[in-house]
C-alpha cells in the first residue's frame, strides 16, 4: 500500500512538472527605460499567469548580444515559446534559428524580425500611426515648415511611421504649402538624440519650424526641450506615440500637441493568450493578416492606435483607466 502511494505521488509530481514546462514562456523586451515596456511586461505576465502558465522575463538593456544570451538561457530553462520585442531586427534572426533548432516557437512582438522563420507577428499598424500623426498636423498647420524625426533606422517600425507620414503629406490637397525642411532617424528612439537633432535643425535653419512629426513620446520630450531654447513661445505642433505618462501630462498642460495611444493591455494580453494557445496546440484564428519579413509571409495581427490630444484624452486614456485624471495633473 505504501509503495502504491509513493508511486502515485511520484507520478503526480512528474505530471505536474511536465504541465508546468508545457506552459512556460519567455518574454524578452529591449529595455525598461521606455515606460511602455514596463506596462507590456506587467499586462503580459498577469494574463499568462491567469491562464496557468509561468513567465521568464528578459530585459536586454538595448544590447542585442545580451538579448541573444537571455533567449538561449530561456530555451535551456524549458521555455516552449519566446515572445520577443527585439533590439535589432536584422541580427535577431540568430535567436529565431536557435529557437527553431530547439523546437521553440517564436512570436515577434511589436517589432518584426526580418529574414527568419517566426511563427506570428503581433503589432500595431505603424504606417497608420504615421498617417494619424501627419493628418493631425495637417489639420492644424496645413502649411509651413515641417521636420520629421523618426525612430531607430534598425527598427522597421520607424521606417513605416515615416512612410505613413510622408504619404499623408504627399496626398494632402494643400501639400504645396508644406516644406519638409529636414527628416532623419534617431538612434535608439532616444530623447537625447532627438534633442540634439532638433538643436541642429534650429541652428541651421533660419525660419521658424511649425511642425515636428516626432515618432514617439520620449523623442517628443527632447524636441520640446530644444524648441523651448530656440523658439520659446512660438506655437509648434509636436506629435508623439505611446501615451507615456510625461507626454500625457504635457498634452494636458498644452505643451505637446498629441500622441498616438496604443492599448498595450490589449496587445500584451492577446500575445499571452496566443502564446498559451500555441503551447496547448489550439488553433490560432486571430491572425488574419500576413507580413513579409523577407523570408516568409508571417501570420500577423495588426492593431490600430488612436490619436489623442487635449480634447479627447478623458474619453480615451482616462476612460480606459490607463492613467487617472489626478495622475496626469501631478
């Protein structure tokens, strides 16, 4: 009787361990300095744990080699799927090959991984983000001097945003009144990088700048700092992306014009749910689009952001409980 009990207990433990391994996922992020990735982390972990799984988190600190090492460690530790926002979209194919050889599935999260056999891609439509930003600027400044500062050239999203911005400008009926005096990519989507780029423009260009199509909110902070130094008091449309807390405070205070709000909660929870379904062998019906990454047409989920300014911040960001009204006034 005792031997039977021990055998049953051992079988239960082994079964439990096996199930625990089957629902283990690695969630790799490029950094935690961008406030959005902390939200992605928290929403993803909460959702995956609610489904009964465990999550190992990786913070690459914008170091591609560190991210590769973290991915290798997660695979060794028994992760059955990797969900990755890559540091470098070109070199990250190495991570995917490593995962493929170990039978580990890969979901590219937010940033596409080029030339690799990834399984799914979950992101927002960043071409549409660029259009939303530019159309907002065109509405309020249908003519004038425009500057375009997009994100890191290594990030396909930065190029998509710039292409969306340029498409909106070029197809506007009054585009003849718009002069794009400068456009550039900014390494690491850096606030300091955007600040120095904007200072350079303002030093070299004699006329006033009317619009800065800035790819994200961190960079918008750098742009506004430079504008305060060189064009104090002159009204400039400055766009952003991600609805960072500081950007939302600037919008409420009338300093930053707008941001594009992406519901990270929706994105993270969807990624967690799909990762869990993949591990369990369930059909994935959510991926209705396909994205060419240079090697294959990747089944994709494309979400759409919302333009937010002072007029609708209450009905969007606050209504979604993303931030409280009190927090935005602090």
